[in-house]
């Protein structure tokens, strides 16, 4: 059986734990810079430009502790705003209702000057797709582990939940996200839970929202929720 590693995601100072060591980050940057030079036949270009471009690429994929901290704040704000708008839905729910709730939440953060909200919004949409699929076609099985942002609808009637299941599925299709189990990349912002490496089956558990680290066993970068 694959070993589950605890998702302790904060250093003693309260800062997020680096997803990879500085040495590993430098190695990845050097490798990416090499591939850039190789792609143009090692002619022309600039080694400095290759390095800087590679550095940006790695930092987008595996955020630094400061980037993690900033994205976590935005993610939690966005989750709270989406939950608020969903909770305000009292009558029949439709795909348009869900779309408006999500888009209003994103717009609020944009107006507040949060420039990386697009990346975080994509992660939250994945989490919501995963949660919707786990609750089944009629959403009769609400639980703390499965409901995610939809737990604000926990006490609604069966008809409402049936409409909600259909509405969320339609919203996701229009948003370009498939309803079902999602694949996550290391460095991605996710809601807490247990994740399994698709390469070796190793599991990592995040107790709270945070960024997925690379697999500790095989250094794989792709996961699914367990």
C-alpha cells in the first residue's frame, strides 16, 4: 500500500514550506534553460535570457514560498466569496446561477487588485468539479469530505439538489472543465485532502488548502484526489 505523507505545509515561522529545495529549483531551471538553447540549435539567443525565461517557467509551475502565500490568500478569499454567492441562491438553481456566483466572486477579487486570481480560479473550478462528481448525479451524499464549496446547500431539499447537480455539470461544461475526477499538477493550489501520485501511487495529505508538492517518492508532478 502506498504511504501517506502528512501535508504539513507551514514552516515554524508561519511561512509556507518550499515545495522543492533551492538546489532542486536551480537544477530544474538549468535544465529548462538548456532545453531552450537546444531547441534553437545552440545558436543565437542569450544564455542569460534562457535562464530568466526558464526561471519564470519553473516559478509559474512551482511557486516560491512568497508566491504560495499570496496565492493561498487569494484562493481562500475566492472560496469564501463563491460560497457566499452560492448560499444566497434560494430559489431554483441553474447553470447561469452558478456561473454568476463564480464570476461575481472572481470580479470582486479583480477589483481588489488581485492579479493572479485567474490561475487560482482555475484551481477552484477543478476542486468544485471533483466535489460535484463525488456527490453523484443527485447529490444525496453530502459529507464534510465531498461537499467542498457546495456544503452551503447541505440542508436544501431533494428537488433543489437534483437541479443543482445538473446546473453545476452544465456550468462546468460551458467553462471547459470536465465533470469528474480531476488531475492536478505539483505546484497547483488545492483544497485540503489526500492526493495520489499517478506515477507511483504515493499519497500526500494536505490538512488545509495549499500547494501540492512534487511526489516525495518518484518526483512525479501529477496527482489525483484519493
